C-alpha cells in the first residue's frame, strides 16, 4: 500500500529522508493502476466492475491493461459501481485526466449527491433524468 500524503510530506521536511525520497525511482500513478487498486480495496473482480459500471468487456479489460484511458462518464460510473467516496472519485478523475466534480454545475452536484447517498448507477441515472441532466451513458460533448 502506498504511503499517505501526510507521511510523504513529513519525509520531505527532513533533508536526508527527503533527498532519498526524491532520488528514488518514480512511478507516476496511472488510471489503470489506481483503478486496479480500487477494485482490490472494494473486493470486486474485473468482471463484477465491468458489469456494475455497464462497460463492454473488451473496453473494460483495455482500461485495466492501460491500453485505453476511460472518459469522465465511465469513471463516474465506475465510482458509483465501486461506491467510492467523493474524495476517491476526485482522485480517480484526476488520474484519468478528467475534470473534478464541481458542485456549482448541477449535473456534477447531482453526481456528488448520489455518491454521498451511496446511490446505485441506476438510481443516479433516474436522478439525472428527473432534473433533467445528461445521462452518464450519453455522448460526451
């Protein structure tokens, strides 16, 4: 398990451990790696995630192998399927190169609400439809 941010910051305060930390080999977090870690933490298999986020099987495995980077809506469906917290969802979006959820955007606010309420993907879709806001299955613009 990777070190927490606070532990890394503490190490950087010290000259010796900070220099050692900076000189070690860096592996930038990839969307695929973070997603695999989140699946493991959730105790969910790849097929369960693929079904829960309603992603095609081939596309899902391409994402997990790092061959494809999913779009924002796929990552949001993933967050709902894994019942991630808002903080975890924001991290997944950041590593995926997507914009963070922003509460001043009504669609994003609805997704934040759904995440906080531990809504399912179907319940979130119903919420978005009732507002009306773009579906998580719609074409991204």
